[in-house]
C-alpha cells in the first residue's frame, strides 16, 4: 500500500507514545505511524500555504505533543496539532536554507533551533562558519550558538552514498553535535578526544585510546579505483591520495536522554554487492563497515557501551531504549526497523 512504500526516508521522529513520524523526501510528505508500525495519517502536504511545506527535510515532536516540520525552502516552521490538523506557521528566515539531520530540533525547554551559515567573504563551502539560532515559541530569536568551523581535510575528497550510510574519502578534522540541553560536543576525526561545553566555564573532556584501523589491501584498492574514477571526471581537480589508515571517528550525536553517540571507523568486510548494469563504468565499494557507536553519559562522560548495527542499516533516531534504523529489503526497498 502507498502508505507503507517509501521513496527516500530523510528522517524518522519518535513520538512520546512510542509511535513515530517519517519524513519521505521523495514524496514530500510526513507520515505518522503508531507504536506497532501501523499507519495513522499523513500530516500536512506539499505546498506553500497553511499546513503545507515545500520539502520534508526534518520534523520534531513539539513540547505540547504536536509536531513541527522544518521548511527551509519557504523560510518557516509549520506546526501541527497532536491530531495532525494544521495549527500555524512561524516565519523563520535563516541564511542558507539548510535542511537535513542536525539542522533543526526542539530543545528541552520547547524552543526551536535552526542552523544557518554565517556569510563570510572568501570562505569556501567546506569552511563557512555556521551557528544555531534559537527561537522562542512565538518565533522570536532569543539566542545563538556558534558552531566550530570544521578543520581542513587531508585534501580534495569525495563522498560515497551507500545503503549503510555516507563514506568520506577525506573527512574534515572536526565533528560537532548539540544536545537538547544546549551542550556542544566537539571532537577531531584522528584523535579520540571529546570536549563537551555547557554554557560559560562548564567544560567536560575525555579521551580514549582506541587505535586507528588500517584499510585492508583489497578495500584500499576499491577506494583508489573510485579516486581514479573521479580524477578522470575532473582532471583539473583530482582527489587527494587515499591514506592507508582510516580516521578514528566519523560522527557525533546526542540522544533524547543526553547520551553522546560517537561513531567509529572499524574493520570492514566484503559484502555481496551486485555488479553494475552493462555500460555502467563506476567502480564498486564491496568492503563495508558496520555502523558502530560508543555511548557515553553526556553529563559525566561515563562509558555506557558499544553498539554495532547490522550491515546495510543506518541509525535514524533514538528514544529511551529504542532505536529506529533505515534498512534495505531483499529487493533493495527501504524498510524501517525498530529495536
């Protein structure tokens, strides 16, 4: 049925009752499901009028039990009541019209956070400074938080989008995450050292001694084949050589109860990736990593444990002791798994 067929799952948003909302980027619609995965309703529709949004990048459950859709193309937030009916619209202009994971959330006080670029003459796309703007329930700007600028990478790189997430050939030097309480976590990719700041003077730092993981020879050869492929496409801007050792860290994220999830690079294994159709000259990346996270208590840096998800899955959302994964079915279709 159409309500169970997904085009491109952009975001999954758990609700207070154990159900969840799904932003489908392809269909430009927000769908609501109950705790058993049964379809409840579509919330809003594509457009620019009341109860409409131009694109479904991300949504958040509001502090009053409703749901808010971030609508960067229209420069606003679209709010809905708990029953899915349209409530109102808040104009919220931010520079850059950014959308996607980490660009919008509702904090523990019910305020709205939106990410924007800070226009900077001469800055490239990779080093434009950014900040989070904080708005109250009426859409008035009340605060802002500067996001540290990513450090330089090891050279020009490229990204590969796979069924288990995005892989970067040359990741930048700094990772950032913001918690619902305003905590700011920052870490480099090549050293397992995390700094968490809460307000003025409240700083928590911790270090772990995990060793960097080398590429297997066959894995490195596949990455180098991709490098050569992109070099042939843009010979004036060839990608930098692929290092023999992977960076330590890939991502930071906070969950709803303040835990910090630190995504690691781990040893990859070859997977049964089907060959390209005839005439498709792109290489294959058959060596894949399981998405693996270390969990820490974000208040005191106490180590909670390590979670490794199955192959061909991506972590989309967490709430309490549950996780929502985007998976791949036997025919390549997108599936939601709740664990």
